[in-house]
C-alpha cells in the first residue's frame, strides 16, 4: 500500500506537488479533461472484474477442480512477484505455475510496488470465494479441501507480506504526523498497551517533567570548595548543623565577627594574636564568609541532582523538591561496602531473615529473569514517607518514655501477642 | 538547607493532642536500597512533598483532599520517572556492579501511615465500601465469613477502573459512570503513579502487597475509634500475609509489620 501522504507526481505533465490537495487543484486546473479522479493516490473503483484476470484465474484454478494443486491459481495471479507463496508452490512441484502475460497485471495504477500484490491477493480471494470459471460459487465454509488450502496459503502470504512491509516502511499508510515531522518511536515498550504504560502516559500528559528546573539558582561566579582545610571544614560543619538547622545568615555574620576579633584579623587588635591561620586571610569579609557557605551548599544540592517543580493542582500552586530515585539508588549501591545482587533459592531455603530472603524479592527476580536473557539483577528499594500525620520520633523512640496511658495500650497489644517487642524498629526521621 | 526548612516542634502533652502541635512544611520521602547488605541501614531522601492546607472556600475540605492526592502522586511520579522508564526493560549501568550491567528497580516495601496508604493507592479513605486495599471485602462483611474468603484485589482490573475514572474526570463527561466506578471499588479518580513502575503494575503485580504501615504514624485520637470488625479483618490479612507473602524486613521485623497492619485499622 502506497503512503497516504507525501509528494505526488502528475501522470500527464510530470509536475510534482507536495500533497494531495495541491495535486487535486493542479489536476482540475490544468487537466480538466481527465476528470476529478485523475492523479489520485488510491486507484479508481473497479466496477467489474477484469476479463483478463478472470481468464487467468480460471485457467489457474482449473487444475484444482480436477484434483491438481491449487497453487496454480495463486502463482498465475502473483505474476512475477517473488513471494513466499510462489516459492512454496514451486517447491511443492506444481506443474501449473504458468506465468501470465503482462496484461494480467492489476488494472490499478502502478503508483507503488505494493498494489500489484494487493490486487492479486484480492483477486485470488475473489476466486476462492466466488468460485472459478464454471460459475460455481460458495462461502468459505463450503470450500473443499483444496480451496481451504488455497485460503490458508493466501492468508500466509498476506501475513508475510504485511510483516515485510511493516519492516521496510514502518510509517506506511498511517496518518501523517503533525507539523510535517516524522514520528519517532522510542523503544518497543510503547508498542504494547498495558495499564502500566497507560498510567505512565497519564502523567506524561500532565507534563510536569518539562517544567522542572534546578532546585536552586547558583550564585553568579560562585566559588565552592573554599573550606578546604580541616579547621575550616569543622567550621563549615558547625555552621551547617548548629542548632539542628544551621546558623542563620545573621548568626553567620556574628560568628565571623567573633572569629575575626578572636584571631585579631579584624584590624582592631594584635595582628599576630591568632597565629598564621586567621579567618580574614581566607574570607576577607562577612559577606565573603556567607557566600562561601552558600556556594558549598548550592554545589552540594546541585551535584545531588535536586530539582524543583511548580505543580498547579486545583488552581493552587505548590512547589515540590525531588531527585531521581534511580540515580540515588544506584549511587547508594555503588557506595555500599557489601552488596548482594541475586537471591539464590538454594542458599535461602526457609530462612527469612533479610530483605533479600523474602518472597517478594524472589517474585520480582523471577519476573525479571523471564524478561531478559542478560545478566540482570533486581535493585530493590524500600520507600518510607510520612505525609498525612507525623511520627514525631521517627520510629526510634523507646516506648518506656511514652506517656503511661499510651504505654498501657501498647502493652495490651503486646499481651495479645501482636507486638513482639516494646521497642519499635528504627525508621528514618529528620 | 532543605532539611533546615523542616522545623519540628514537639511537646509531650496529653495523648489526644500529641500530634496536633507538630508543624511540618514539607513531607520527606525516603528510600533504602535492600541490596546493600553491609549492615548499616541508610535512608536517602528523594523528595519533599509540599503540604496542602485547607483553604476557606466552598467545599474547601473536599477540594483540599483532591489537591493532596494530586500533589502527592505528581511528586511521586517526578521522583520515580527515570526509574519507571527503565523498570520494564532495565537500566544499563555504564560501569558494572558485581559483574552485572543491567538493573531493574523494584519497590519491595512502602512504609507509611494509614491515610497515606489510601493516598498512595488513590483509594477512598474511611471505613466504608471496600475498605481493604488488599482484598475486595466490603466493610460490613469485614467481620463475617465473607471477610475471610474475600477475593484479593485484582491489580489490572482496579487500575483499569482508575484510568477510566481519571479520563472521565478530565473530560467532565459521564459523571454517573465515574461515581459508579469510584463507589464500586472505593477508588479515587486519580491514577496511582507507582502503578506504572515495573513489578507493581506489571508481573508480579505487587502494587497492593507492598504497603506496610508505620504504627507511630497512627494518631491516638483515631486509636480510640477502633472498629472491631475491621480489627478482625486485618488480623486475617496479617495471618494471610504471614503464610503466603512472607515479606521479611531486617529493620522492620514481621511482628512489627503485623502490628503496623493491626494498629492501622484503628484509624479507619
């Protein structure tokens, strides 16, 4: 089947037009005598069977009624097309594979290399469905064994031809892409529809990923890495972790002034009071000190891959911060001292002590092994989040410190053999 | 710096108001890699979900609930986007790890509280309809024989309903059909973002088996409103999980998980 879009060439004057509409306009303006069906992509409607084809089909189909091979009809109508069907018939030793003349070619325009085969197959199908020259017609279920074999071979030929066309021209016969650009399919996964891919498409349609940007904007001409000595690194750690959330910018200024006064680098005291390592020798001013702290933090955030995105949900804008789970997990795996990538059923047995021993990991591993033949492993992760309510202890608070009333409730559950320990296993927290 | 934006205030007062004095402005989502068997449990923050407050507007509470679903799911999708894209055909590692160059990321466990569980799975909160995320039991049958023999939730079927309901919500057509879909399966007209991850929305379909509930997330105010029927149903779920699923946790012992599931029902 020829493409439904693309340039067209006029059969009369050879003029090339970019699309169907332009060709139609040219035909009606320059070749009025041809009528409106000239230079169309699709062939004009066949109003009656071509007598040449009918004769050829009857000649080829005759042996089938006399007990011969049905391949003759197929070979005759395919006329020179080196298809698998002809090869099959030739290998079967058919004696009726007489090619017909060129007049037996389809009456359609030869605009593409697909049309002869299509027309031939249609003719074959018509022969198979409506009988042969003797005028005997019947439905497919009324066919005899030879006719059924013919139908089967025709369907196989069509199947092979279709797959070949799909390989050669993947975009053939489809709707033209918007903007005149060729459609690029990425990966085979998009060729299959499933709830997972549809769910993914649901979020891709929203398009949040296109609006992402870096979590912060680094300062122009920033200079990270100025805290490059052990003493300065200790100072940086103190600034970032003091009081839990670190020092404010005002406190950083006061700290700098304190250090400058202490080592005498503020110019008001003894210049040699602090020895060689003085704060003003590294950071000339409180602003430089604050900028150095900020540059290091910005660099750490950007290098970790943090991004932000503004989500408009229900008419209200929210800013969310995130980074890639995949990259984080792989980095964590690379930095791990000891890793286990595969679960061996023989080693695990009935043991259920580690996360890798679980049935869930085994199920995922079996699913992955059935997906690929390469050496692959399951990168299993646990996810933890607190959103609706808050675990103030992060799951690390021993229950004996809890209010006695609460503790009594937990102890009740413990007596009911639902709680093995009064201590709740540790979970992360800020 | 981001951590500094999360002030935490706590005051040990009466149990009913224990959690009411806590202020969070961003909610973190953390992950842990189970392939790391070095013995040190390390959690990595991958996202901060913004808090959604209820605005003073007509139907503000319901609208805020809808916004929370959307913000949570969209943040989850952004964080898991690369993992989702490579979870079906694998992520090729430029440098091999232990001789392997192809990794398939899978979520084995999602630890959260009971409301978060409903939000992650895009299900309706409350003790009505199909209140259990793992099976098809009705809330009124949770304590009866039907609660024991209820069929497990079909991931593909439920997600298909999610997709249809989400499409209807987007097109604002066939509202009755959307309400019917939401009511029948106790779902919201939003698609779970994690459903597109390999292994959850695809074989072995562990979308509803990955949830484990953190007991300290459960508000004690809700703790007092326990429904005995739901208690017994969750006990059955726990025993079923103990015999069939058997998901072991190194830092979350199974008794702890049982307790998580058991305590979560008090919030329903």
